[in-house]
C-alpha cells in the first residue's frame, strides 16, 4: 500500500473511532436526559458495557474492516440503507429513550437485581459474539453490499460454521437484553420492533448472498440455519 493509501486508511479508521464514540455519547445523553438524572447505576453500567465492546472490536478487527465500517459504502443495497438505519440507529435509540422515560415515571415497576445482572451477562455475551464474527469475517460490512472492491469471498470459519448471520444474532440478543439491563420492561416493545427489523434484514441479505456471492448456496446447504441453530 502506497503512502496515499495508508493515509486514506488511517483517516477512515479515525472515522470509525469518531462514529463509535459519538454513538456512545449520544446514547448516554439520551438515556440520562430522558431519565432526568445522572445518578442511574444501570445506565452507567450499560454505557460502560458498550465502551468495552467497542474496545474489544477495535482490538480484534483489521484496520481495513474498521475503514469499511466507518460509513455508508458505495454499492449498498437500497433496501438496506433504510433497514440498517432502523436496526442500528433509530430502533436502539427509541429503546433507550423509552427505558429512560420509564426510569423517570416508573411505568414498569421494579426489575429485580438478578434479572438486570442476567441481562448484563447476555448483553456482553452478544457483544463478544458479534466481535468474534467480525474477527472471523474481514468482510463484515455495516451494510449489505457485494464487496468486489475488497475481493469478497465466502467465510466459513468461527461462528459462521454454526449459523450464517451471527452478527444479526448478536444484535437481536443485545437489543432484547437492553430493556431488562436498564430496568424497563416496557422498553421491550421497541426492542421487539428492532428484532423484527433484524429478521427481515436477515432474510433479505440471505437472498442477496444466494444470488450474488459465489459458493453461498453450497454453504447454506451445509450451515442450514440463519440465526438460531435448530430454529431458523
């Protein structure tokens, strides 16, 4: 890689960092503002968990993948522009907003500490599972596109030997765990909408890869399940 290429790569890696830190700040501001107070232990644990997952991702990901995930790339499927915004941005923000308002107004009542602790373990497990998928798949783009510019090829290793879309499995588990972690059962409602978005996105991406990625049809006959072994 020449000097210009290295500089461009570093700029995109920096964009990845800015994107993720900005996300953390946005989520934190929305949570605490909607709750109307700073003294909310669950919120700070949640934010700390997100930061930990960001750091694990940064440690495991190749710089080229960080650059790929730094922003919307050319060739992204049109339908995924909207779906990715919903499952990765609007839906999670709505979930934490509802959780914060629930904390302020007490709509859900109490959530047991052990339930919050279990949800925290699930949230972290989902984050680390997603990080494992990114470490195994150097083509783990933020949006659905055929990465011919990066020489995309089929990945069968790591969690891709178990299910075909481990990143979406991680996303579903993470968003479903969030309401209980934050002590808000009512926030499950927007979280379920986000889960529906992930399922739709999984079906559409799987169809896209069946048609466009060499070897994917054969792979799907070997690794039969998209999100959950034995179910779908």
